[in-house]
């Protein structure tokens, strides 16, 4: 059989009948049409492929969700192993060796697990482990792409995969802030016995928004199970010290007062200031002398914080000092001193009333702003 | 005639809706589903339900609006409503109670707890 091949000489002869520009235009038009055809053929192929995959995914997704629904509906009230043995035989009908089906099951199981608590969630978790789906999580934890790694960390927490704690512990030191916070949060959630031991190891700073997230997670731990956060107040990582100061203040760990007093000598002014704040909130009268020592050398912010703390402690021993500071020229110092005097009740108010007539015009305005009653009397 | 109590699940999450439907059906109830508030109100107008399970966060017509509409209608105000909400939405839950909701259950669900609450409310109606 002869193969028909295009006779280029004939085409040549045909084209030569036209001026060269027309011939060129015809050739360009021909190839453009050819390209257009190839493009549309490609689009049609991609569209068909999409429709096929969509139908395939819909079929397997429904089968998987029906099987999981069946499992959940019958799992309640049954002993731990029975429902899983029953459901494993159902999963043999699903070709889990195909990666896209395994990924579909993986995602659905996690979604189901996140929607339920108690017995149902625990059975889903056991099923997850029995099907070996934690291997997918492990792959994600070792993935080079940060987004995938973060997803793996989150899923480790969601499915309570304790065997990955060593991997999570390494990720606590990640250079990436996003990976670090997720790893620290997961460590806190999984490591029930020693939730905060990562504070001993973390070298990178715990950013303020990290601290917010961790504090929110800490709220899920019963207060009596929380550790004494003052054990980390001598950390070389200043952000750890600040984080622990916030926790000590929030959970009112009064036993930390002696260490807070020691922190008044810390080289970092932010730590000094936060220690002053917490001592004030604790109304730690034994800290007054040390607060005044700090006042002598502190910045305006620290001095204002000391005065606020004295206003909370209200021992009555610092009234003269507060009056003297109310006569200063710095607005913040004047304002906080007057508030601190007011907090002392009648003794403080009578001092302000005595001072008011001799006060500077600016100071008078501040007093009037803060103490309407003084002006009225 | 079907004498099983009729329950309407109003929940936009398909997986959760499916599991609740299956589970409640296994308990012997006649279960209906609605994926949003609009569909729910249509079903409530066409059927008499013995209990409503309402997710607060719904598209289009929210759970609070459904609660308010059901409880302000003399024909439906006697239907017990269990609102479903994620933890942390205390203000919204209080508002639901103020509008007449009868009970609340938190997400993620504890299925046995949900079943007990449903049974309790249906028993109260029967009594």
C-alpha cells in the first residue's frame, strides 16, 4: 500500500502563482490555523480529562464518606476493636493503593474527626492509625515545602499523633516563624505531661502573636495542671521570659514574686517594665522598696509603670513620694501619680485637695480632668 | 401513617449533616435535612416537625433568624430548637436563648450527648 505524502513540489508550484507576499501570508495563515486547531484540541482534551477526574473523584468521595458515615453511625456503644475490624473489611473494597484515593480518605477522615468529640473522635483516630494514614502525615512533616510541612504539623495536632513528638520537637527551632509557631502549638497540645518543656529548648524569639496563640491554647489546659512558669524566668531567651511573665500575671502565680523582684535588675527594660506591671497586679507590698530603687534609674515608661504599681499596691507608705512626682514636668508621671493618689482613697484625695491651689496651671488642668470631684469641692 | 418523631437538621456542612441524619435515623426518627436557612424555612412551612437542630452559622438566613421566625409563629413556637455552635460564641448562644431556643450543643459534636438531648426534648413534648 502506498502512503500518501503531501507533494511539496505541487504546493510550491501553486504558491509560485502568487506574489511572494501573498505566498508568505498564505503560509502564515495555514500555520496559524494549524496552531489554533492544536490549541482547541488541547483544550477539548483537558476539558474531557477534567470531567473524567471530577466524575471519578465524586464516585470515590461518596463511597468513602458513606463508609465513614456507616462506621460512625454504628460505632457508638461498641467495644473499641469491634467497629474497626468491621470497617476494615469495608475498606478493602476501596483501592487505597491509588494515591489520590488514599489522599481523599485521609482528608475526609480528618474532617470527620474534627467534627466530633468523645468516643466517635477516638474511634476515627484509631481507624486513621489502623489504615496507616499517619504515614502520609509523616511525609508532610518532612516535606521541603513550608506550606505542606505546616499542614502536616496541624494534622499531627488534630489527629493526636504522639509518635511524631520527636519530629515536632525539632521543628520548634525552625528558621521559619510560621513553622515554629505551629510546632510549638502542637507540642503544647500533644505533650500533656510536659506541655511547656519546649520553652527550655526554644532559641528563636517567640513573637508577640505567637504568644497570643499559645496563651489561647493554654486556656484549654485546666489551671491546676499548669506548671510553675517562674522556672523559665532565668531563660537566656528574653521572649521566653516575657511570655512566662505574662502567663504568671494571667494565672496569678503569686509564688513567683521573689523571682519577679529579681527581674527588676534584668538588663532588658521590657522585662523590667513587665515585672513591675505584674508586681503591681499582685499588689506585692514587699516589692515597694525595690520598685523605688528601679524608679531612680529607669526610663519614663518604667517610672510611669512603677507609679501605676504603687497605685495598685496602695500601702499608704508612698503618699509623699507620689505627691512629689505629681509636681513633676512629665505628663505621664503627673497623670499616673495623681491616679495612684486617687486609688489610696480619702488620704490620697485630701493630699490632692491640699496641693490643688498651689499647682501649676497645666497640673491643675490634669487634676481637673482626672478628679472632677476635687474641682466641685 | 408514619408516627416517628420528625426532626429537621439545618446544617451547611455536608459531612456533619450526613452523619447526624444517619445516626438519628438509626434511633428511629424521621429525619429531614436542610443545607441553608432558606431551604429550612420552606421545609418548616410544608411539614410539622417535632424538633429542630439548627446550626447558628448558616449561609443566607442564619440560625438566629430561623429561631426567631419559628418561635414567633403561633403554629411553630412549640417546636423545641437545639442550637449548634462552635465553642467561643457565647454572646450568640445567649442571643439564641433570648429568642426562644430550648437547648444548645457545642461543636465538635459529642454524638451520644446529642442523642440524649434530642430524646429528652422529644420526651418533654410527649409528656
